[in-house]
C-alpha cells in the first residue's frame, strides 16, 4: 500500500512540474504582439482571423477589416519577435482558387531597420491578386474574339500558318537568337549602374528642358522656320548647285585642255619668284629709296628740281660744294637747289 501511495505522489509531482514547465515555456516563447496596418485595393477573400505569414509561415493574424474610402484598411497582429523590414510591403496571396487568402509580408528581413509597432503600410506597397471571375471574363473575351465570325477565324488561321512557315526549320537559329538575347540582357544587367547613371542624366536633361520650356519652344520654332525657309528655297539651292556643277565642269575641262600652258605658267612663276628672291637686297633698297624719290619728283616747280638731302651729310661739305658749283656751268647748282649751301 505504501508503494502505491508513493507512486501516486511521485506521479502528481511530475504532473505539477510538467504544467509549470509548459506554462513557463509558453510565457518565454510566446512573446508579445505588435500591430501592423495595411491599405489594400480590396479585401476579396480576406476575413478576420485569416493568417499573416512570412515565406508562407504563419506569424500573426488579421484582427480587423475596415473600409476607408476607395480602399480597405486591414489591421494585423504579428509576433513581436518576428523581425520585419521597416519598408516591407503586404501581398494578398491565394493558396488555391477555392480557399480563402492570407497576407504575406515581404521581403524577408535580413538587416537594417525593423518595422515598429503601429506601422501602416501604404497602398503603393500592397498588392492584391486578380479576381478569378475577372480571369474567367478575360479568357472568355479572348476566346470569343478568336472564335467569333468566319473572317476572324480565317485571320487567326492565316497568322498561325504564317508563323509556322516562318519558324519551320529555324529552330537552331531561334535557339541562338534567344541565347543571344539572354547574353544581351546579362550584359545590360552587368552594366546596370551605367544604365542607371545614363537614366539619371536623361532625367536631369529632361528636367532642365522642362524648366526652360519657353526657351526650348522658341528654339524649336526657330528651327522649324529655318527648315521651312530652306524648303521654300530648295529650287534656288538646286539651281545654285547646278550652276556650281557646271562651273566646276568648265574649270576641269579648261585645266585638261590647257594643261601644258598651265604647267608652263606655273614653272615661269616659279622662276620669277626665284629671281625676285635672288634680288631681295636690291628690291629692299629700291623700296626703301622709292618713297623719297617720289617725294622729290612731286616737288618739281618749273625748270627746278629740288633734291632733299640729309643736312647732316651736307654741312661738313658746304665749302667744297661751293667750289664745285663755281666751276660748274651757270645755274647748274641752282637747278639742284645747292646754290644756297654754305651761305
């Protein structure tokens, strides 16, 4: 009997310890909750109590769905120990066509700021799936368009036949084209920073043009007027080009017909230039003295020809010139205006 009582006491003690451990673990692992709200375009298939997940794993539930104008405000409670990026979005996901939907918080948290309690996700960061009825309606419209009247059916048939003929026997070429496109896309992806910089530059350019809209419009109008003027004068341009072509043709014919004479003239000109260069010193002397000689000729009066001579040269020779003039024929020194020298 004592053994049975002992076993019962031990069993009761184990049960109490298990209950305490379970409640303790619940209090440790359960954590708190934080509230997250999101604006959705519609709430079709969403109900209070539906799951909120990350990568398909449930981390909370929907607690309220309220209309907010042309949107819907969905309130969710999420485990506070589940990290969510501060800029995360909300996507309504349908597990299948017939079942209800749940809200997926994406992307997965990796690093950076975490979403705080009471955060509201704007509608531009939320997405809702296309309604199945809308999909069926689109498929029905497409099928009706294809299988409408006879003309439409024949047009589709011709399109399919043309596509078949165009692609028949060109499988390797099509495969190579697809691989080339894939390589091109990979190349563009590897240069995405340059592409982004180019797009930013284009954005700056377009912004500048937009801020100077009146100037750009004036420039475009001026270019348009210039283009119109050129178009109006195209006949004159055509005539001018024809005349120029005729003149060039005549010059070419003249050069061909008188080639030897042109060569002789060029050679003669070359010899003349060589001669002038060989007489360069004498030419410089002539050019230096010529202005003074012309000035003396301009001063001729009657039968007298005054000659301008530097006085610094004549002063020391005054007496000598008087003696020379005395021995010369009468009035000869007067003719050269030397009779007054030394007086």
